[in-house]
């Protein structure tokens, strides 16, 4: 059995200050500290090598129990991290306060317990942390019972019960919004943009839900952010970029107006900014998109935006947005200057880079090199998508990668190979019951172009493709391909005899 890398992954994820805290925390412990020696040895390994660890400590008795030593070390690191981050988040603070309340209650220090409880309740209320607020109300009822037994009747039980009812209602309301968000998120994570009738029906059902369609249905600011976020998603699915932008900007404004909640929901803030940027790109408000990319990159390290997960999220969102912006504006030569930075960032993230984002980067890099005229490099990145065996995630990317693959091989002059690739692509699309006319038009003409040797005849064929393609793109479902690869500009560039990038710069906003 292959040794577990969990300990190595945890140690390598630690910051310098976290490592220093762990060692200071460990210095307070008595007895042998063989686990610190294992810690240092594992920390030096870029990739976990258990045999090297065994060889290093071959003369030590503890190495005979390496699995238990590793498990002990893992738990100690987590214990130290809990202490280190105890006050780094609202939930951490509230958990600590509730534990303190419990200790004071058990010692019958009810006056001190009440002081802590009211302080904790204010934190929970200001940050709309309803789960903790509800738990604190339970402690308040217990303290109220103790007060009654002592002959103190100054507190109003009815008011406490009403407060509890209000908190429960807000908690239920927030949970209902989370369910709706999860449903719309599932549609996007599995297939990107909505295409099928089933997906359209699901989005329509969510957009017509009373909690989404109704007015003043969100009972808290947290719930309001999910409400507008879900509305933005629904409009995004319909490719109504302007309305989608308005909804995501509402989320952005609510969070900016409530810094405590913003600091507690950093990932939602980054995702919201990501959709704002991409809506602005679709609407060709590129200057605003550039400014917001800069704003996003300034977030890591600020209050509420600490840690590797936030830095990773900002890296992914900002660079995918920038690649998309440069692709839409025809600045492909500029986009490939980002490649080294992007690859270095992807490699440093390791397993923290989600599969979906990995696929998006590969496809975006293929588009960048294609626009810059470097077809072999475009094919290299495209093959990373095509050779992936992911069965369920982002099937839209796999589908359009196959269509893009036809265009790249055509540009490379691989005409003999194209015959085989065309058949393979047709089988792939047939299995997915797709019959979009733009795909049929592209495949049929690619076959004809590959069989035509005369440059003038090829150019004429591209010209004859322009009008039917323009008509097809009046249908939102047919124009969806433009969100992945601008086949319209590719056809027009060949028809007019100019570069792809130049044609993209001349084009009208896609899908408008």
C-alpha cells in the first residue's frame, strides 16, 4: 500500500509563522520529542518519501512505530493550528467564547458567565452567525433558570423566546437560500453555461422561486447576498450580462457596506468580483474589468483575506479573467507573456488547484497561443484538455475543445489527420445528442477546406461561411460557442485575409 502523504501535505501547507508557533507550542511539552525530528525531515522533502524517512532514522526505536508517530504528529500540528488561529475568524472567536461560558457555568460563576454571554451574543448578532447565536440563547435560558432559582426575576422570558424564534426563522431562511444556490451552482459546475432544455428548466424554476423572485424575502444581509448572487447566476445562464452584472454588483455593495460580514465571507466576495469582471468583459467595458482585476489582486493579506486558500482563489480568478479579457480584446501576444507566471502559480498550488480551474487554464492558454499564431503550442495545451479523463466535470470545455481542435489542426495543415479527427468529433457529439447547427456548419466546412488545395478557393469558402454563421448566431444557444472560441472571427479573418487577432479587435461584442 502506498504511504499516505497527508502529513507531508499538512506540513508543506504551513506558513513560516505557523511552523514557528508549532515549535514554540511543542517546547511547552515534556518528554521525548521525536515527532519534531520527523517534522523537520518531512518538511525538507518536496515530495513525500517514506523510505527516505525510515533510512534516516533507521537506528532509532521510534521508527518501528512510524505510522503511529506520524498520526501523533498530525494531531499535534492540528492542535497547535487551532490555538494559533483561535481568534483569526469570527467562528473561532465564538467557539472559544462558548467554551469559556461553559467553563464558567460549571464553576457556578454566573455573573462572569453572563458578561461573556452578552459579549458573545453581540459578536454573533453583528456578524449574523445564527448557529452560534442560537447556541448562546440556549446558554442564556440556562442562566435565566439559575437566576430564577436565586430569586432574581428581572429578565423577560417571553422576550428571550421571541428572540429565539426570530433567530430560528433567519436560520431557516438562510438555509433555504443555500439550497437554491447549491442547485444553480450544480448546473454551472457540471456544464458551464446552460444549454439543454432540462438545464433551462432548472434555472427557470430557481429564478421563479418565491425566495428569489419575491421582494424583501431575505431576512438577513447574509441571505440577501445569496439571493442577489443566485439572481446573478440565473441571468448569467440566460446570457443577460447587463442584468447579471447589476445583481452581482448588489452583492458586492452589500458586502462592502458590511465589513464584518465581508471579512467573514471572503470567498463569496472574490467570486462576486470574478463574475462582475467577466460580465464587464462580455459587455466590452474592458477598462472597468482591468481595474477590478487589480482590486482583486490587492485583497490577499488584508483583513479577512488571509491564508493560502484566499491567495489561491485570487490567483485563479484574476489570471483566468485576464486571459479572457486579452482574448476578447485580441491582445493575444500580450497574453502569452503571462504564461510563465501562470504555470509557476499552478505548479506552486499543487493539489489546491481544482480540476475545473486546471481545465480552464489549459483551454485559455491554448486560445492565447492560437491567437498569437503559435499553433503547435496551442495544440500542446489543447491536448491537455482532450487527454483528460474527467467523466462529469465541465463537459462544455471538453466539447468545445474538440471543435477547437479541428481548427487548430487545420491551421497546422494536418489535412490527412483531419479526416480521422472529424469522424471522431462527430461520434463524440452524437453520443451527447447534440445537433447544434453551428457545429454541423463548422465540421462540414472543415472537411471541405481540408480537401481544397487552391488558396483562392479556400478564401471563397470562408466567405460563403460568414452569412449562414451570422444568421445562426442570432440564436443564443448557437452563439454559445463564442464564449469559448471566437470561430466567427476566425472565419472572417480568413475571408478578409487578415490575422485572427486583428479581426477580434474589429469584432462587435460576442453574443450581443
